[in-house]
C-alpha cells in the first residue's frame, strides 16, 4: 500500500472523506509524512486539515517531518494549529517553537493549554545539544507508598498521554526526589498488593543532569541498554526523560552536520533536495573561498622555488605525487582522531600519546610510499619508459626522502589539528579533509624542494 500513496493522490482525494480514508487505509504516519513533504505548503496544509485529528497529530509529531511543519502552519488557521500542537509530544513542541519565527511564537503560545506552556518554557531554556534540550516532560512517576495495583491503574489512566510507560520513576513522597526506577515488566509480574518502592534491586538510579551533552546521554543509554534515562536537577527531582528515539534523532542530525563539515562546508539546516540555489551557494562559498586562499599559498611556494624548477624541470613531475600523499596521510589521521574524540576514546590530555603514536606511524608509512616511489622511478628508467636524466638515482632518492618527510608531517598535522580546535572551543569536525590537505600542500612543497636542494646541489641544481 505504501508504494501507491503519492503526494498527488493524497492531494486529489483530500476533499472526499471516503476516498481519503481509503487512500490512507493501512498507512503509517511516517509514510503519510513522507508524501506530504513533496507537496507545496499550501496543498500540504489542506491535506493536513482533512486528516483525522489523531492521525494528523501523529504525522505532525514525526521527527522527519520537522523541516516542513513551520511552512504548513503558515497556511493553516491558527484555531486549527493550536489543538494540533497541544497534542504533540513535549519535545517535538519544543523543536517546533525553536524553528518558528519570533513574531509567530506568542500568538501560537496563547493557543496552548497551561500545561503545554509550562513545559515549553522549561524545555526552551536549554540548548538542543544538552539532555534537557532533547528531553520530554511526559513521563510516569509515582510515590514509593503506592501499591502495584494503584500503579497499574494509574498507567491505564495516563499512559496514552505519556512518551513511554516502560519505565516508572519512583519518588520519595516527602521530597519528590528520584529514589528508584521500576520497569513495566516488574510491575506486571509483581504481587498486586506489594509496594512499588520495594520492587526490583535497590540500586542508585541512572540519571543525567540537564546540561549533560547529548552524546554522553547516548553513550549512557547504549552502555546500559536503556529505553529512557531521567533528567534530574540539582535537587534530585526528575524534570524530564530522554528516550532512545530522541537520542537517535539527535545523533543522526549531529553526525550529518559533522559529515558535512568534514567535507569542507557549513552544515545544511534542511535536506539537500529542499535547500534553495542561493542557500546552497551560501553554505559552500565561504569554505571554498577560505580553501582557495589557502591554496594560493601553494602557488606562492611554487613561485619561491621557481629557480629550482627551471634548473631541474623533472622535479615538477612529482609535485602532485608529493602533495597528494601528504594530504591523504593527513586526512586519514584527522578522520581517526575526530572519531576517537567523538567516542570519548581520547581526551585533550591524550594529545602527547597520539603524537608518540603518529610519529612512528608516519615515518613507517612514508618509508613505504618512498620505497614505492624510488622503485617506480628506477623501473621506468631501466625499462626505457621515461628518461629522468643522468642523475635519475638522485631524483629517485629526492622523491623517496621527500615522501617520508611529507607523509610524516601530514600524519602529525592531521592528528594534532583536532586537538587544537577542541582546545580553542571549536568543533573538531571543522578539521575537514580539504582543510588538512590545503595545510599539508604548502608544507609538502617546502619539504620537497628543501630535500631537493640538499641532494641535488652541485648536480641538477
């Protein structure tokens, strides 16, 4: 059925309740959201207004639909938008209000009930890269003095309005502090008259602070196989929970941003297929200009050694080989270190360990490439495929030793740059492959022609 639902069909049948119901039969909210994404906002708003309310809420609540909600709201009556937003999960409400223009927020806020307004005021205080920034305030909590029967009855009453009921947060009845976490499974298997405060093993519950980085939250959830983790304030009170799906959505966005930065551009705020032409130019032009200015230093370096190139033109043949090898080794090292930093396998204090590891690695890799370069020159000379002149052996050694130096420098520069950026407060992912390659291009030329001056002086130079 999924393959038969097209945006055009959805729009054509939205005015006929019977045909619309038939078209939507068996469809999931995510499938409908995907179809709506391909409709113009005005048409999408009409379809949204025609959907059954509960289904419209599910569609609107889809994280993948987040980039289109604001546009649709602009074409919907405010009286229809209010109930829709009110029924959304708290974390998705916060995401929506962060995307809304400033002038639209007050009038929409007035359409929400008091509970939603209070929840939004709390969530919008925190950055989106923190635990509280991605949490939801819809969770199930109970005092330790309740019985299992009371707990199950309460879940039946309020469960539909909560993000998850698989974890129940047990609070001290006097201080309202978190003291225990009980799973729904434990409740279902326990005696009806037992107190919930005594169920399961009494261990200190796992929790995170409001400003805990979302990546640390993701690691905690992954390490302990949790479905959700409570966010606890300084007083020990639960202010919300971060669910595993919230973490996945946040990490996917962050990894996407990192991948785009690593490619040498600003992160895209919306999907690639939907960003405008000038928006794409704006995202890419700045980085490309910066990289171009960096590469101009390569031209300057080439000009500095113009005399050496004029005397020994054969040296120019190996310039692309030298600088690309250095850039490749630098990009490899940068990728490894950025990944290790992201996974907390390395900390800032470990820079010296990385340097001690990358130095011999760079020397070894450079020696391997240098040997390959020497053998290649000698082989081409002996087979008569190219004549490098009477001093071909010195040319081969120049290329070989230069590769050792350039690859070693590339490995060291590529591994240290993420540490430098992190120490300065920047995202290590900004140490993009093009940026590292540009840095190593300039130094590679200097290393190459310095080695050439030392080995070829008195012969070709």
